């Protein structure tokens, strides 16, 4: 399957299928120059690097393999990539390939945006989250001690190659975390897709290739359309952050150890939906429906952190002294909305009404005190 992201002269295709990595042409035809740097991580390299190198036969290649995980999204690792590009003799027509999850994709895109003021970049996402979210849309970044994703650039890839077969090796928890972002598209803009997800929970839990391919395609279609209309997030693109303000707060409270990003987003979407129902914006039944679907995918929907600590940190994260918060809320299934003036007291009341569930550690030491999506 091929999907085109419509961005004028920076338009690019997303290829979605099985065993795409074995068809060398998919990669080869997108490379203009002779030098290629592959960025990957230590979990992905033993699994898929050889297939990528085989497709690049005859080109001058070099590989940088980083440690797996968020802690690798650093300026120091970007410098490693620059050093490798220099050693490769990479010119302006060189290409950087990110082979892995969102960490590799964000770091690789960041380095590609900066090397010689920007070189070609290809995303080969190997996590579900990266396929449906981080590889599409051109946001790239590294983290600083001051905050997550604080330094970055918008840099669109030349091509995204989402080979569903690579998900067969993805750990269960990572797979389910990706499903949270899939559910998000149904929740914010596509009620029919949410119903399809409800009808296909077993197939997706069993990792049916055809079900995953449909879920990835639909998710990418939505993200591509939104990005094409609002690349720089001056408006509509913010809707993609549904559940993310609550989610980032929970990630921070858990010191990025307790929840994977997708898990925190699942809880965050549930909290945002409950708040919307509390405010009379969305039917209570829709909020329950969303939580039920997330639970059917094995995702958490509650956290035991106190309502006050969540709201306090939300205000800190948003660096707001104002009495109200800007959040992505909900009119019910398929309809998210930016709301500028949410009162903290309403958030607290809504959280306190919601059922308590699995524990989040009480420690509120912030690893990243600021988070940019
Ligand atoms: N740029 C964006 O628009 C955007 C959007 C959402 C998230 N993100 C970023 O994405 C990152 C999270 O991405 P992620 O969830 O993919 O995490 P990740 O890149 O850390 O990958 C998760 C884990 O899965 C392993 N892995 C990857 N593919 C595998 C495979 N096929 N088989 C076995 N193991 C595999 C990785 O080594 C890692 O341990 C965060 O840094 C987040 O900020 C960016």
C-alpha cells in the first residue's frame, strides 16, 4: 500500500506492507547520492540491519548503533552521527536512514536536518508507535536535561517504509503502547475507525498482519492529512495531542520509568474524555466506550496519583501563571477540540470522580520538567 503525504515540493510516500525490506528497490529508488548513513539501535540492528545493508549494495555506507531507549535521544549522540557522516565523506546528496523506533527516528531526523543544512532522510519505523505516529509528520528532536524534545526541527523524510513484518519481534508492551496512538485517531477524528477497532480487538491482540496493516494505513492517512493542512502545528495539528498533556504529566511523575509513552497516553485520553464528560461536552457513555476499548488492548486507563499533584505539574509544565489551562478535549467519539480555558478545579473534580486504578509512584521528582510534543 502506498500513501502520499501532500506537502508540495516536499511530498513523500509512506509504503506500508509486509516484507518490504526484502524488496531492495523500495529503498534504493529513494536514494539520490552515493553515501548512506544508517542510524539504528542495539535491539534493532541484529534483527533488520543486514536486510537494509543488502538493499544498499554498491553504495558507500556506514552505521551508527545507539543504545536502545529514550536516554539515547541526546545531542551527544547527534554528534556521533555527525562524526560518522564526516568520516563517510557525506556530501549534500547523502542520505540518512533511521531504522528503528521513535527514538532512532527523532534523533536521525534531527541529525539529517542539520548536516550540511539538511540532507535526505528515510524512515524505516520498526515499532507500531513509530509507524503510526513518529515517522510521519517531520517532527524531529533531541532531549536536554531541561526538557524532552526541546531542541529540534521540522524535517520531512523523503520516504517512510513501514514493514509490518518487523513488528513480529516487538515486545508485547511496546506493541500495545503503539495501539494507544492508533485508538487516538479513532477518538479524535474517525468514529467509524473506532468502531472498526472495537470489532477487531481480537485480531489486533493476536497481531493479525492484515488487521495491523489496516490500522497503520488508517492512522497514517489521518496523520498525513492533518500534517498536510497544518505542518507547523499552528492549529489543527494540536488535536493529535489528545490525552498527551495528562499523559506527559504521568510520564514525568513516573520519572519516565513507570509508563511507556503510549500507556501514559491511554490513561491521558481516558482522563481527557472523563473531563469532557464532566464538563458536559461529551457523552459519559462515549468516555466509558473509549476506556473499555483501551482496556481491551491491555492498556492502563487509570493512575493513582493524586488529582492535585497531576494538576499542579500540568500547570508547571505549561509554565502558566494563568488560572486556566489549554487542553485538547472531546465532543465525543470522533470529535476532539482545543479548549483554551479549562479551570484546574474542574480537572481536579473530574479526576477525583474517576475510579482509582494501578499505582503511579508518589515521587514527583521531574526528569524532564518541560515536554514538547
Ligand atoms: N516525532 C514525532 O512526531 C513523535 C511522535 C510520537 C513519539 N515520538 C518519540 O518517539 C519516541 C518513542 O518511540 P518508540 O515508542 O518507538 O520507542 P523506542 O524507539 O525506544 O523503541 C521502543 C523499544 O523497542 C525496541 N524495538 C524497536 N523496534 C523493534 C522491533 N521491531 N523488534 C524488537 N524490538 C524493537 C527498541 O530497541 C526499544 O527498546 C519518544 O522519544 C517520543 O518522543 C516522536
